[in-house]
C-alpha cells in the first residue's frame, strides 16, 4: 500500500514545498516560545515532539529515512556558538556579582565531578565497560544544557536567571574541555597523571591567552569597520576561530565567551590608558544590534537542531527494559547529586534550582564525538534519549510547579515597596541587580 504514496510524495517534494515547510517550522517555533512563556513548558520539548511527528509521518508514508547526523553536528556547533555568545552578551561583570560567579563555578565543579564518577561507576559495573570508556561516556551526561536552560529561565527572577546562565555556561565550557582532554589522554595511553594535568593546564592556558588576544582584536576591528555589513562578518570570523580551535583541540568556546564579555563590559576590559583605544559610543550602539542578531540567529539554529534531533529519535529503543532501568538509575543519581551540591554551595537555595538540570545539545554533540574504537557495545542510545527527554520534562514540571513563586521585581522595586528608600530616588537604583541566589528565601 505504501508504494502507492511514492508518486504523490515525489510530486509534493519540490522547492516551494520545502520553503513552505522551513517557514512553517520557524513560525510554529515562535508560537512555541509564546506558549512556553505562558505554560513554563520548555519550547525544546515541543520542538522535539514536532520532529518525532515528522519522523512518524515519514514512516507512515514509506519515505526513506535520511542520515541527519551531519546536519545535527553542523547545527549543533553553530547553535553552541550562538548560545554561548548570547549568554555572554547578557552577563554584566560587577563587584557585587563575584559571589554569584564563584558559587556557580564551585557548584559546577562539584556537580560535574560527582555526576561523572557516579555514571562512570554505573557503566563500569552494569555494562562491564573499562573505566576509561565509562568515564568518557559519563562526561557528556554530566553537562547541563545551556541551549535549554538559557531560553527557559527567561521569566525567572533576575538573580536566579543570571546564576543559571553562569552555571550552564561554565558547565558547557568545562565539560567540553574535560571531554577532549580525556579523548586525547585515552588515545595516547602510557602517560602519568602528572603529565595529563600538565597537558590540561597547558591547553587551558594557551586557550585563555589566544582567546583574550583574538577577543580584543575582534572588538577593535568591529568598532573600526565603516561599512554597514559587519555583524554577520564578525559571526563568520567567530565560527572560523571556533572551528580552527576545535581542530587544534583548544577550548574554542573561550574565544566566544571572552569576546562576548569584553563587548558587554568594555570599560572593565579597557581600563586606564587602554580606554583611548575604545570608542565607547560606537561599541554601545553595536552591542544592541549584535545582541539582536545573535538572539535571532540562536533562535533559528536551536529550532532546526531540536526538530532534526527529534526526527532522528528511534522510538523503538525506548521500549527496552534495560534501557529504562539504566536511564532511571542515571536520572536518580544526577538529581540526587545536584541537590546535595546545591545544599553545599548555595545557602538558603531556591528549590527550583534542583529542577534546572536538563541535558541536550552539548550531550548529543559530545556523544557523536566519541571515537568508535572507544565505544561501549552494551550502551544503547535509548539511555541517552531517555535522559535528555526526562530531564527536560522534569525541568518543565519544576518550572510549572514554582511559577507562582517567582519575584520579577528589581532591587529598586523591592526597596521602594518596603519603604527602605525614598520613592523619588528609587529610579536611580540599578534595575538589573538582585540579591544572589544564596541570599534568597523559598
């Protein structure tokens, strides 16, 4: 019966129909974003569902299933660049933020270390995998997904939003660096732990130095380009630097992160005599335009990445009892470790922080980057899919559960409402500052 559909389907697949489909996906994704703001259900889940429906529709129509892995890798890499850049452009580095930055870094290190050890032990014992391979599989699953967290926390109170942007960004960068460091170390066995640490330190130091140099040069280049066509040129340069850095096994995301931080905090990174090199008015105007184009590009790339990933999901693997068993144990460990790490690092933590631990884009990309010779035969990709889907659903449930507890007032609003400051002077207070998460109450 399915063979009867081929002539019809072949006639329908043409340039106009493809353009209609692409435009429709973007429009529906925008509607998903609006719906997500109302329901607190991450739009990522809706995009995955759309991709799954496309896959089921293609199967019903007996269409050939194309290999979408190359498209996923390209979309994922570009999406990662834009997401980290979007996050960096929203972060203001101030003295009052030092505690928040420090605690988010400590939380990231504790959570990633504990989760990696737990999952590696699970794969080593449960799948009889060597420790090296078990650790390599555990690292991607220990990384938070900034691609899901950043758009999802948009409506949270400002201090919680910033805290999660810092943590998810740190998690991405440290996780990627650790993963490629382990791949290099495991592919060239025989070195001591000291040599590994020296290699890691050297790679990190070189990455920071190169990132700082190129970031300063890019800011100076951007403010001195006279033509109107320069923002996408800059994005192309950033993608080029990221790709070259990845080929050299450097932490390419540092270039993106540092560039975004410098562009958003120019006075901090151009102190003293360096201020003569900075054209503050031009940089300020360019920053607003760059934020807009970065946010729009990240939205488009993220949309197509998760739709394509949903299309690639093999639903049959999700019915395997062993897959469900390992995924359930992994999820229990992931959230238990996160809850303990939060209790240790964030005094008076908000309960919603525990729910904000989805896995997504980075996890998928790094799993695709595992060398074939270092694979675990007993590991089923259904485990990966369950963890990604379940962690996103769990976050959505937490967001819905705590939606009435959000406080969107700024610091000026709070002080004015409590009578701690003259109402006529409240407008002079910062509108983006709020107490650190550790100072919040449930």
